C-alpha cells in the first residue's frame, strides 16, 4: 500500500482529504506545518508528498526545497496543493522542486490521476 504524506495546516482540508485517500487504498501520514512535513519525509520516506504551499513554521516552497535537497528524500515526488491558481504560482512551485501542481478545492479524480502518474501506476 503506497504511503502519502499530506502536509496541510487546515484541519477541515486535512481531514477530508486524508479520509478520501484512505478510502482509495493509501496509508496517510499527516503533518500540520512545513517543518513537520520535512521531518516526516526524512523519517518515514513516504511514496509521495502532497504539500500545501501556505503553511506555518516553514512554507511549502521552502519545505519542498529542503525535501529535494536531502539525498535521502530527493526522489520522493511532491505535488503542490494551493488555492493560488495563477501560472506564476505553478511556476514558483515547480521552481521549488515540486513534481506537479494541483489547485484547491481539490478535485479528487484529477488529483488521483496525478498521484497515480507520479507513482507509475496505470490509469
């Protein structure tokens, strides 16, 4: 069962998305700020990370840069999750090292397609 690290500070978003991911067969690790996300990525080595960009303590851009700078976690795919849907927001997320980008509110079928693609799973 693939493990997803969900880094999300909004409790309602975190609960809703984690329940939906669990129902889709994933193990879900939860972090409520960017530093906790970096620490969990390093200690638990999830298969993929869903990273909110607007986080306390350490924002998602810096948290992603730290995950990608660590040789032990650099290969873990990161999908940026943000309410900011402008092209420059996508470009900033990709520049920070994110492998893909998805907007909030999350549309689960679209997000699942991106997760499966990054995990190398068929459709």
